[in-house]
């Protein structure tokens, strides 16, 4: 039995998301959504293999974007290509600017916030951050136009790093590194939908 078939992940009813305020694409009104979405009264842990095809629930996913300004003040973003061994098969070989993943029931075993614990765990598993950084939540992503998006809801975190010292721990994070924002915006072909939404909404203004 695979890990995905036994893992239980954090979800909220899609009906709750619609009640707070449905949107398509990117929304920067974090304070409107997160208190309700992360309230224990509204969350549950359900088998991942079931909710991956059940649009009645949204799996909450931290989506961390690393950005850096070089010596000339040009903004750069960490990007990579998803290998075929990463969890979500529908995103294999897609380019991405977001690091993160599911919040598992095991994250609830700690004394802290399960969402925060899950985000830290995912980051520790996927990348080594060898620089100082500041962190802020900048928005949410919803994309009901794709099969993956229909069952996920992203919470976007921006990590502004002092130096471009972010390196992969997983072998399935390939072709990675910091790239100028303008170059990414000029060539979004091959990127997963969440990355396209984030780049256009956060950096394309």
C-alpha cells in the first residue's frame, strides 16, 4: 500500500470556501480567509487518495515562493522543474516557483499549529535555506479550471532571502535556481497553473 493511499491530509469543505467568498485566481485578502479556514472546527484529516478526486473538499497547501534582489536591485525568484517522482502525478515535468505540500495528520501531533508545522516539515524535506530571510503571507490561490486546482487551495508565502542560497534536498527538484522575474514572466509556458497565477498577480504589476 502506497504512502499516498494511507496518508490523511488537512481539508476544509469547499462549501465553507464558497461561503467566505469564492474567487478564481489570486486573492490578497488573507485575513478574510485564514482564520476560518484554519479553525479546528472547520478542518478535518481525510485519506489523500479519496480527496484528490473529491471537489467537495479543498486540501490546504502552503505555497512558498523564494525571492531575492541582486546587487543591481533586480528581483529574482527561485524556480525548478518537478521530477516524475514527486507526489502529484498531474504536475510532473511542470515548472514551478512554489515549494510546499500537504498538511498531514502527523503534523497535528505537535503542540504547535498543524498548518505551520506542516509547512516547516515540507520546507525541511524539499530545500535547504542557507541564508537569512523574512516571511509573509501574501494571498491565496484557487484554480477551479484544472483537475488539480479543483481539490486544492493554496496559501502563498513570500520568503525574501538575503542571498540566493536555497538548494534542493530532493532529487526530484531539478533544473533549479534563481531567475529574473522579467524572464519568467516572458516565458510562462510549461509552468503549473498556480505558478502562472502567482507570477502574474504578485510580480506582474
